[in-house]
C-alpha cells in the first residue's frame, strides 16, 4: 500500500501584493502548488474559467469604524461589499 501525498492548488485574490505575498510565503510549497494570485475579483473570475482550484482565498482589508464614520457614503451605496 502506498501513501501518496496530495498537493492543493490555490488562487489568492488580493488587491495588495504585499499582503498576498506574506500569505503565500506562509504556505508550505510541497503541500500547496500551484499558488496563483489575482489582483481583482474580475481577474479571479477569468482565471477560474480557465482552471479549477482546490481553494480560493479572498483577502480583504478591514476598515476601522472611525474611517467609516468619517467617510461620506451616499445613501444609495453601502460601504460594505457582500
């Protein structure tokens, strides 16, 4: 009986390269390959049409409550993405 180690493909979606690089650097390459990045949701959608991934990681920056209160948001627009 042979034990085969599985590798998982990952798509990381992040608008900031430094955060995506830090996240990717924490993954063991022997376990996760390939690890590809997309800088926007639309770029990620295009990549998903061409290739399937085991995991899709969406990295979002959190906005503090102070910034939300001090930022004007038109009444018909939500400051959050859902």
